[in-house]
C-alpha cells in the first residue's frame, strides 16, 4: 500500500500540532517516526489512520484521496502505548475478533499461529486482566497482526514495559515485520529502537518533519544539528569551531586537521557521538582535556560527563570504568569521526562510512 501525505498540517485552536509536511511512505516497509515527546508523532499517526482530520493538505492511499474518510472505513490496524484489549473477551477471542468481523475461515488455527509467534499460546483461555503488562501488549499486537491490514500503526507500543520485556518484544517485532507485506509505521523516542527496526526513519521535532530516508542513511548523514541530536542517545556532543587553513580551529588556537569542502562556512559546529570519545589514545587522535562531573554505569557501558574547554561532553565507554568525580580526564577522538555542521544548522560533512567513499 502506498500512503502519501501532501502538504499536511494540523492545528487545534492556537496550537500547531503539525507544520506543513509532505511524505511518501515506502510501501511494504517499516517507517519509524523518531522524535522526543510532543514531537508530533502521535498527531501524524492519527492523521494517517483517519482518527483526526487535517487542517490543510491531503492524505492519499494508492493515489486515492482519503483525507475525509473516517477510520472505520479504512483498513488500518493500530497499537497504542496502553494495553488496549477487550476486557470481557478471552485472549483467543481478542485475537480472533478482527478475523471474525471479516468472515475469515480457519480462525482458530490462525489464532493459535499468532499466539505461538508471540509466545502467548498458554494464555488463550484467560482474560486480559489476568495477564502481565507484557502479555497484554502481546495480545494487542496479535490482534493487530490478525487484522492483516495493509497499514499497521504502532504508537510507542513498548514504552510502558520494563527494560527486559522491551528488549524481547523489539526482537520479536523486528522478525514479525520482516515477514509482513504491510506498510508499518512505528513511533518511538529511542534512536536505538529505530536502528534495530531498520527500514526507513522520519525524524520529527516540535511538529516538523526534519528528514526522511533509509534509517542507516539518516543516522550516518543527519541533514542538520536538530536531526543529529534527535538521532543520538545521549544527544550528540557539539563544539564551536572556525574554518582555517588546514582544518578547523577550536579552543586555545588548537587546529584539528579536517578535510572540508572549499566553500565551507567560516563558523562551524563540530559534532561527535558519545561512542566516538575514548580515554585510550590512538595514533592521529585529537586530545580534549577536562574534569569528570558525573559517571553513570548503564548495562555494560559507562557514561562519563566531562567539563572541558570545548563545553560539556559525554563519553560512552565500553565496560565499567572508575572515574572519580572531580578527577582530571583526557578524552580522545579521531578527526574522521566528527560531523561538521554550519553554525546555522545544516550538515557540511559527515564521517566517511566503512566501505564507502566520501
């Protein structure tokens, strides 16, 4: 199914929920809507589903204008943050409900197949209230998949689950989407989730669509500082610099050798993701001395917040590191790992990717 949005906008009273945007979703693929809370992801999904009407613009499905067609007349499946199931129906009845509405055959067999894929076959005779949060969301996912709609919308479906359950369901959803021919739209605030799901990513911020394209391309070549910060967790480290002969000048007249285009602007912002900073030097590294302000251990990584002459930087170090507060520390980075932005925001140069030229 080809879903297209043409100059769509949405206002409610004095508030703008969506600024004018156009978007052609890749048919039969996963598109991730990535952005912080109140970026406009839910508003855009509700427009796609037909739950809300637009203030201006058109919504097209396979070239047909469905802008004013209500959701009940569209073949759309949607999964919400909350565990939305029919409370008086068993798990089996919940999953079967969209199939029975369409008059399908072999409903019981399909219910068992979906329940098996989502590991809830042991709960088919139970009511949703008898299940854990993760199990209830699996029921909602199974019911949405059972509808076999050409457009499937997932509005942060894992946000209310604990870390372990989120990790399990992400892996399962990635596999389920890979075997589906539906056009899938998945909203999340987490860059890691977008990378795991792959497909395409639309980055949103404050009601604006900032960039859309293959997920890997958007991650490796964010078109602006706003996209780079949205697609980095923690947000990308940013440092001011000036273009000079041989590279860029940062603090204390230190010059870092960077290959810049001849028309590079005079004022720049350098960006480096937390994983691009290390405490072990390598040949060709640039050194950034500073002082430890905070050290956090998360899983198998240590996040070190460092006060430097270039600003506050966050380094993501593999493993558990002892970094006492207030101690001096020197961070190291490869010049090739730097993103270069015009001080006004647009990307000037992205790091070269392995196996690619330029």
